[in-house]
C-alpha cells in the first residue's frame, strides 16, 4: 500500500467517528435569585464514556455550582471541577468505561448576584473533548445557553400587628415585618421603616436583628431578594392613662429601589388594670455547697410572685427554692404576671455572688505499725466529696503511693491529708497524722516445729506440704491466691529448705504452710525463715517419704465415700461438724487424702499446677480396725496432695475405727480414726 493510500484510509476512518454535542440550557429570573438549568449530551451515535469542557460565564454576575446529571449518574460517572478566571472547568468521568446515554450530564445551580444587570448573561462551552470506551478521542461540539436577568424592581410590603390586650396605663407591643414579594427584584440601597405612633402611645423601644434603630426610625442596607423577608422589628410602647378607646397605629416602609408601603393596626383598649409592684430584697453572697434555700418576695396585689434564674449555669430555681450550680454571678428575676384585675408587675432582678465553698477533711488517727508490716490503705474524706491526697513528710520512715502507706524504717511516720480544691471549692486545711514504726522481733521457730501437715513427725518429704510453727513468723496473715506458679514470698516472708526456696500457701504470726522444694538430698538440712525483721535458721530431716493423712479435726481423717446420687459424701460422725457428714459402710469405697507418700511416676514438680494424676512408685497399704483394706489407687492428684482409694473391709464393727496408711514401711501418725456403720 502506498503512503498516500494509508493517509487516505486514516482520514476515512477518522471521518466515520461520530461527533457528540453538549447543549447548555437557558434560565430566567431576577437579580438575587437562585436558578437551575442543565447541560445535555447528544451523542449522535458516538460512544461517549467521558467528557471535559470549560464553562465560560461572567463570574461577577453569576456564581455556578456543577452537579452530576441523571444521564452521567446512570452510567456511573461523577463530576469534578476546577475554577478558572472566567468560569469553571468540568470533567465528567467514572471508574468504568460505560457509555453515557443522551440526557443531562451536568446540573447547574446558578446564584444571580443582587446587583446583576438585567439582560442575557451567556453560558458558553469551550475546549470540549470526549473519549470512547477504548480511550479514543471523540470530537465534541457545544451549543451555548444563557441566564436572562429580568429588570423587575423590588416591591416592598410591610405588616403591622399588636400582641395581647391593650389597657390604659399599661404597656403594649407591636411587631413589624418587611417583605419583598416573589418575582420582585432584589432591593438595592437603604431600606427604612418609620413608626407613626398615634396620640395615646409613647415609644419605649424599637429593635430587630440587623436593623439600625433610632427613635421611631429603623434602617438597613443589605439586599432583600424577591420572596424573602427581613427579621421582624419589635416595638414596645407605653399606653397613656387618657388614651382613646380605639387606637390606630401606622408604619411606613420604603427605599431600596422600591416604592413606599404602609400598614396599620387598630386595637380597642380593654378596661384599665390596676398597677402592682414587687418588693424583692437584695440577696447576700453565698458559698458554693450551701444547702438550697427559699426565696421570698411580695406583690402589692397580694398575688404570688414567681422566680426564675437567668444564669442557669450558676444557679437554678425550682418553685421558690434556689440551688447553687457553680461559682459565679447568680441573677434571679421576680415576676408577677397579673390577672383580670391587676396588670403585670415590673420585674425585679437581684444579683449576688456564689463564691468558692469551704471544705473540711476528716482523717482518723493512724495505728502504730511494726517494721515489716504489709502496706495499709489510708482513708480520709472531704465535705466537698472531692478526693483527698496523701503525702508522707518522713520519706526515710514511710512512703505513700496513692492511698497506700508503706513503712521502710523504724521511727515516726508523718502523713499529711490535703484537698487542693477546684473551680467551686477552696483548698481545705491540711490534716496531719503521725504513727510510730517499731522494730519487729526476729522470727522464732519452735523446737520440733517443722512437721508434715496434720502430723507431729519431724521428718518431711521433698515436694510435700509442711507446717512451720513458732512466733513472729509474719507481721500479717496472708494466703496464696491460687495462681501459678506458686509464690516464694508472701507478706514479706520467705522460707528456704536446704538453700532452695519453698512455695508458700499461707503465713501468719505463729504458722507457715508451704510446699517443700524438690530435692534429692536426705538427712538433716537447714530451714531458714526470713521476714523484714530478720531471719531464723532451724533444721529438719528430709526423707524419701513421711506420710500423713489429712484430718477434719484432731483425729477424724478427711475422706469421701460415693452416694446414690452419683456424687460423694464426707465421711464422719453424723452431726459432729457444721457441714454434713456420715459414716462409711463396710464394703464401701473410701477415698483418703494426705501428704508425704513418696515418689511418683511421672515426677510432679513442686510449685507448679498438676495437670494429670501421677501414681506412687512404692505401694501404699491401709488398715482399718487392724484389718487390711485393699488399695485400688494411690498417687498425686493436686499440688503436693495424694489420693488413696480403698475398699472398707467387711465385718468392721460400727463406730470410730483406727486407720493407718503406710509407704515403704513408714506409717502415718497413730490416733487417726474413720467412722464405720
């Protein structure tokens, strides 16, 4: 193909691409109005997926906002614009290549300036272009439109109405409204309103939002569009005692390019009402926080007086009861609305100051503490209800964090309670309290006071529960909260066995319960009890086993037996305990509990939660009433706790029968019994 044929084919193809047209509408209206028109797309066979153009107009007379037209919106398109010195650039596209159908693609909202000249203001399109779904350019032509501003002049109208009844010697009220009828042109220049009061009326005040009023004349210069009204003017007048029975008031409005307009109002006076006055004494300043109190005022008519607060953020009134809400100026107005005989009284206002209220702190004396005592909670209150702040002035002896007091050395501890006040309350006077921190005695472990729990044997097993008896073992009673890992310190108390930390269950002044740490050693080992007051060292014998049965009291073992409901009952003499117990029958299953029954497989680590039962390595034997009771299971089921399941031998007599458990030839303490029946 020759070069000229290629050019010819390209020209032919280009000639076959259809051209679209944008048609701008025309709208008519008055200066100051808002008009609406649209720009329509005539595709004329073109596949228009997007379009861009510049809308050119006189922006001193017109202000144009562009929205998405129905045809563009239906195709998923939206409008975006950029301001130009002579108009606005419009882009109509979407996140798709959908073709727009014929119809309105842009909606124009046009605000016509109040000073816009009459005549036609063109709306033209330049630089129009489009694209088809493949992105190929499309030729777009445009047909201009216009906004035609009519030369209509404004036509001001005025209305005058009175409110309530009029009576000689009383006050009266009128309202004036100036409007510009729909279809009229906007006002330009100053608009005036003149009140022509008749004989019998004297002007008190004349005012309205945006109006400049002096005597009976009000004026303003802002433009009033057709179909709109200015804010009302309220007029207050005095009605003379000798006023005629019928009063005709007149008002005239004009200016702003409009001819004058007048209105009148006729009112017939009612029978004269008697005057009344209010006596409302001055109010003294009060402190915030004072209790609500009653207001008192009288009217010369004898009618009841009403009260209202005009400063609700500072004070409120309910009936005649006044309550304070904040510090500041409180303004109270007393009114009496009158009745069929008496006219409304002149309101009386009284102002007074609500000053900051006083507050007092209540802070009880503090008990003396021993060094090493657990932190205590400080408690104090203020009459204001505000939070009290605590501070230690003897930081070498005691410290305060929040409301928690900790002692750190012997001596005198001084704590100051304060309340700094706020917007409504002045600072309170501080209250100071002192206490003596005494040195605590060193802990003392009793001779032979380290034993398996529920036992008096002086040999203990690693991993088993033991009790330590003595004095000054803790400054307070603290119990383990049940969370793992178990604590190695409670209430400032710790215990080591053979140099390894034990796991504490509870501490008190005379007894410590703990789990012995894991240890392979046997024989005599050291036990060190440490408190904030010092340490005490004792010895105990570590053995491979040191069995002890758990007890309900000093002799009855803690045991369970199955019941007919699928649960378990506690075994013991009926009615002997504050909880339900019953004897176990010969031949029945019996579940015993204890500590120190030796090694298990698998090994259960001390101080950690038990997640699965572990059977004892060495067999456990049990006798009841001297007769061997078959053991069906023995092993650890909880932290340091062994469970032994047995069957009560047949033929065991009723009553409390001796029971003994043994492991590796080591029996439990004598004197333990189980109730049989």
